[in-house]
């Protein structure tokens, strides 16, 4: 039940914002987890003296980071276009409070 004034905005806590963002773009946290997993595997290989495997894992880490940044980049573009479409589709009102006709009509 949301009885607050329509002119006010709801303050979102960290947990709610985190889960909303994960829901909006689930590939970003997945990419971060994959990158971190590869990084720790590379560290483990380095500590164990498996230098070739360690080097290979660091290359995979760079590729995973690149893929994650690509997802962030294209996700940002997509969300920007979606928000712009929502903005363009919202009803327009004149100073008297009545709905204006669309300029494209």
C-alpha cells in the first residue's frame, strides 16, 4: 500500500537497489563472478608453481573482463534507449493540466 504523495520519491536502500540492478542486467554480476573465479584460479596456479597455467588463466581473466565491460556498455546503451522510449511515450500536459495532443499527429 503506497499512500505517499505522488510528487515524492521513494528512497531505495542498498539491498533493494542491488537486487533491482541484478534483475535488470543479470550478465554483469555473472561476468564479475566468472572473472573473480578465473583470477583466484590463476593465483592458485601461480602459488603452486604452475606458471604456464597461471599465465593462461590471466589471459582468460582479461578476456572475461573485456566481455563483462562489453555487457556493461551495451546494457547501458539498451537501458538508455528504453528509458528514452518510456519518456517519449508518456502523456504530455500543458500548463493548465490538460493532456496535449502529440506533435506527430
